[in-house]
């Protein structure tokens, strides 16, 4: 009596599988091109980070902490974090993770900013996108890994694909909210003086929405970082892989070291991107 | 049907004389209804119902109902009403920040409700400047860039923008503040930037949406005075929205009072205060002191005895005696006021040795005069200091009449009596 009656429900899983196989057979070429572009960007960024001498990167991070975040103390703490990561023997892995994050954020912004702007200017688009964004954010992130694997195989590209899907909602949302909450009179003023839509966007909406957009970028970056770690499960080299190995071998200490390195990276990335939203 | 209407319209326009008297802005049968499918309200039986009933039965909100206005070139026109009366909607219609549901708005002979998007943008650039209640400045731009923003939109190069905006910043008293950001300025100064931005375009028509409502009273009064001064120089057509009666009376050439989206009365400040059209307006002007509206010109009287400078002292004396007066004003042949002379002075002249043929200048004492525009409030200190009637003269010093303490008090008590009735 108390059990839910057995019945033939919606064959949703079947539909999704069918859709996937349709996409794979008909749009295989498209995914190859997308994969090629993503791969080249991330490899390019990786090359920069891996080829720069370690002390240059540490100095740059320190400088960013001092000049952007505010205090010299912050810069010194950042440098200590980086040195600690290196001392654990994770320098190369950390640089790979960082490259993946930066590349993912780059693509997220490329997709997210225009979508956020479109959403702010078009109510219908907002109605359609909102539940979609909710879904993207609340769906367990592992779920993205499966189709990503099917589209792009193992490696960096599927990890990034999953990361972008997971990390793009905040920047879309906050761009939308930022533009929609722009001071009404500033907007009216621009229109009253005969501004075109483009002038309104670049002179008023984007500059006034900037703090909100920057918070969105900060959140997107943090989500990208957490997802890149999970992305290691499908073969993206990085700090996440160390965690995964530690779990498999039940090596608590190794897992803690790798986890702490991720935390250090996260703090540095968060403070630096957050500082952008605070500046005038 | 449509064709004949169009023909009629053209014919009407063609025969209008192109004189100063043609109103610059003509608004006919203007309606604005907010909500879903607003046109159905205009067709159906709801058209003549009260605002609240329309809202209850259809969910639509009546913004403006059948507005008809004419605004002359160079006029300082006030739209006054409580919040929700439709005054802000009205002013936004003129520039189509809000689009009317039906009706026409002719500006300089062009129906702006029929402009397409590009024409509208061009029209806004060419014709209007607008000032907002909360300033509507761009916080990421300097004061100078804000003032020059209208010119930037027009696509003017930077040098020219700045060259044109600088003198205007100076006019509004912001010299030296060019490089500051609006956020670091006080409210009054921010509104000066707003005003400078509106004026930098050198617009024909200035729209001001409660520009001084957010300012504290002292600054507000100062800004009002400066605006009056500026308008004397610029002679723009100004449409000014306010809910403050004193502001309306002080600034306006004409005032349109709005309630629930309708215009209830249009008139000069004096009309509004002395002849309120209905109870709503009466309630509005209840606090308005007539002393702030009535002017010397409206209450002045003729004088029975006037002396002329070419008359001999003897004739003058006869005049005074015949009318039982002790003193009188003296005019020259252009009817300009020279001053006042007393019976004793004239008597002395007659008994003196040289016996002048006309009243000499030394016998005429210069006195305080007022212009016909002086409001009663400003007359109080003058009449209290001067025991004789105060002469009213025009800008060429020509004598128009006099005001006396009695007249002033009488005019105030009469209009108050009407109000209480």
C-alpha cells in the first residue's frame, strides 16, 4: 500500500540516450572542431605556465596579491602558498590545473557574457534560460562527465567541456542581474539624449553592471576550479589526479597534501578575481 | 475615412500661420494605458470609467486620459500633480521614453508618435535635453564627461565635446569640478551636472522631471532662482514636472494640474490660486499664500492726482488743494516717474525770490519704486519702510499705478475669504 505503484514511467533515460547517439552520428564533425579549438587554447596556456620559470610565476602571484588585493602581506602569503605547493612536488600539476581553470573561464566568459547580455535585454530569453541555468548548477557535476566522455573521449577536452557547463551559470546570471538593476534614470538619460542600443549597452549598462559581472566571473572561476579537480576522473592531468590516486590507494597524507594545494590555489584565485569586482 | 482625415490634417497644417503664436508643442487626445492589450480599453465601455474601476475590471492601469495641451515656444510650462497623477508619464511621452497608447504629439509641426526608431533617435538628439529627479548621471565618468555625454552620443570628437561642455559647466557654477566623479559631489552639485548635460546639446526643449525634489530646501530655492535667471537668458521651452505648488507658482508661466491621468486645470499661477477649478485644485492651493502669487501689477490702482514737471508750482498747488492732497508724484513728458513733491515744498517755491516757472529738480524727492512683477511678499518690507503709496513703474520707468498697504492687505484677505467659502 505504502509503496509507490509500479508503472511504466516516461522513458526519459531512453530518450536522452537516443538523443546522444543522434548527436554523435550527425554532429561528430562539429564536436571534433570544438574539441580541436578547446584543446589548442588550453595547451597554449599550459605551455606558457610550464615554460615560465617557477620564481617568475611566484613573483607575479606575489605582485598580484600586493597590488590587486591590497596589502603587501597578502602578496607574501600568496608567495608562501605557492612555495608550499612546489615543496610538495606538485608544481607542474598545479600549473596544469591552473591552465585548465583559466582556459575554462575564458570559454565560460566567451559564452556567458553574450548570453547574460541577451538575457537582460530579452524577457523571453530570460524565461527560457533561467530553469536551464538552475538545472546546470544543481545537476550533480559527475553527470556531465558521461556525455563529455562520449563527445570528446578521454583527456583535457572533455574535462573542460564539463567544467564550462558547470561553471558558466554564475556569470550569465550575474551579468543579467547586473544589467537589469542598472539605475533606471541613468538608462533613461542615455535614451533621452538619443543613444542607440549599442551606445546604451557600452556607455551605461555594462559599466554600471561591472561590479556584479565581476562577482559572476569570480564565482565562475571558483566553480571551474572545483570542477577541474573532478575532471581528473576522465583523464585531465592535474592536482585532482593526485587526490584520486590517494583515494584509490587510501593514502590519507598524500590526499591531504594534494587537497591543501588545491585550497591554496583556490584562495589565491578567489582573492585576485574578487579584487576586480571591488575596484571602481 | 482615413484618407479624408489625412487630407483634413494636411489642410489644417497648411493653413496655420507660421508665426510665434503657433504653439511649439500640441498634444491632442493623448491616452496612455499600461497593461496587456491596452487598445481594448479605448474601444470598450471602460473608456469613460474611473481609473480604479478600470484597474479592478481589466488589470490595466490608466496613465493618461485624453490629454490636450498646447505649449508655446519659450514658455516655462509646469506639469503639477501628486504622485500617480500621470505627470511623469506625460513628460516621458514627449520624448517617447514611454509610448502613448493613442493620440498625437506634434512638436515643431511633426507628429513624434509616428517616428520610426532612427528618426526618434535623431529627434531626441536634435530637440531635447532632459534633467532627472535622481540626476541619472553616469558614475564611471567624470563631471566633464557627464556634461558632454549628449555630445558624445551625437558622435562629436573629444576636443569639440569638451570645448562645448566647459563653458556650460561654468554657467552652472561647476568650474574646477570637471575632473571629479559625480559620486563625490553633493546632491545640488550633481543636479547642476545634470542640468549642464541637458544644456550642452543646446536643445530647443528642456524636459525637467522633478529636478529639485531630492534637494534640501535651501539648495532647492537657490537652484530655482538660478534656473529663473538662466531661463531669462536662454528662453528655452521648458516643461517642468513638480509636486510642489510653491515651486510651480514661482517658476511657471503656465501650470497644468493633473489628477488620475487627467488635466484638471490649465492656467497662470495667478489663475490657479485665485480661481481653482475644482475641490482637488482648491485642496492643492490651500496652503498657497496669495502673497506669493499676486503681483504689484495685478493689485495696483490709478491715482487721482499726478503732477507734471512742465507745470508751474502754482498750478501744481491748485491741483493738490482741489483734491485735498498733501503730496503727489511728478512725471515728465514721457510719463516717466521723477519722484514725489510735497505741498510745503511748493509753497516755499512760490514764496521764494526767483519763483521758478516749472517745478525744479531740487523740489522733487526720488523714491522707491517697484516693478509690476513684484510679488506681494516682497512688497511687505517696502511698504513698511515707506509711509506713502509705492509707485509701480515699468522697465522704462514709466508710471503705471500705485500700491498701498491697504490694497495689499485687502487683496490677501479677499482671496482667503474665497477659499474659506
